[in-house]
C-alpha cells in the first residue's frame, strides 16, 4: 500500500475510536488498531487520558507486529498495546482489533455468564464467546499470548472482570462486532433480570447471521455512526 492508503487508515483508526466513544463502549482506557494490508505495520489509537471524542489521525501510533514502535506522535501509548501486536501476529486475517470496556458485556463476564446470541444482530456470535479467566492488565507477552489463545479463531473474547476484545477482517467488520456484542449483552442481561434469556438456536443463529453479518450492513452501520463523529475533511493536494 502507498502512504496515501496508510493516511486513509489513520483517519479510519481515529474515526473508529470516536465512534466507539460515542457508543460508550471504549471507555477511558480502551484502544483500537488497524493493520496496514501487505505490511507488518499496525496503527494504534492513543491510550488512557486521551479524549476519545477528539482523536485525530496525527495522534495515531505505528507499531510493527513484533512490538517495536515505528512512529511515536507524542501522547500516551496504550498500556496494553501487546493485545494488538500479539493478536495481529496470531490472526493475520484480522485487520482490526478493539479492546473495549463495554458495561453490559463486562457485567455478564463478572457474573460468570457466557454471552450467547439472543437477537437478530447478535447472531454472529453463534460460534461462541470464550472467556479469558484473568482480570489483570495485559502488560507482558505471556499474558498477551494467553489472551490470544483464549480468543482462538473466534470474533470476540471476554476478559473476566475487565472488558473484551473484538476482531474483524476490516475496521467496518470489527465495528459491527463491537456494536452488537454490547447490544446483545444488554438485551441478554435485561432478559435474565426478567426471568431468563432465550438464546437463538444454532440453526436460527446461523440463518440470521447469513443475512446480517455481511459487508453491506458493515458499511451501513459505519456510515450511520461516522456522520455523528465526522473528522474534518482531509486536506487536498
């Protein structure tokens, strides 16, 4: 990819951070990464203390997948940057990774309840959402590797007493996963309070996922939220 494409991906990383902030799922300490296709370069949003509602493309860090800083724009590096470099190494098909602190998904993990698909747009979770049974910060390579193993080949993993990680083959796919992991968790939790959540059957979830987890809806969802947090137009020339 040329630098113009990486510049576009920097804007996309900043936009994704803003959109997750708008939804209230990234929290003060969450972060996202986007890999530059065909390279070992990983674009990473800034860490805690940064106003996620105003993240700019020139605030994005660049790492390689081995964990070396390629570009430091100033500001705070996310403490758990190894989440991204490790999973990008282990899952090269995943071009985007998000570490969230979404309320309802986290509460289910604290209560020891698995996230299960309970509504149409949560059906993409039919493959299961494993749990990394460790509430600690991911601050060393062993922890990152263990988290990556817990994720395996799934779209999302719960981090007990902490948050979650969601991956996607594109930023748009990951944003879809982030959005509806939390919405599914919210509906599941509310139904549990009312007496019990009825999970979609395996057949129902697979059928529903075929009609909802696809690039057309990824783009629609992204465009809908992008308009709410739009960055200034990129300079021409």
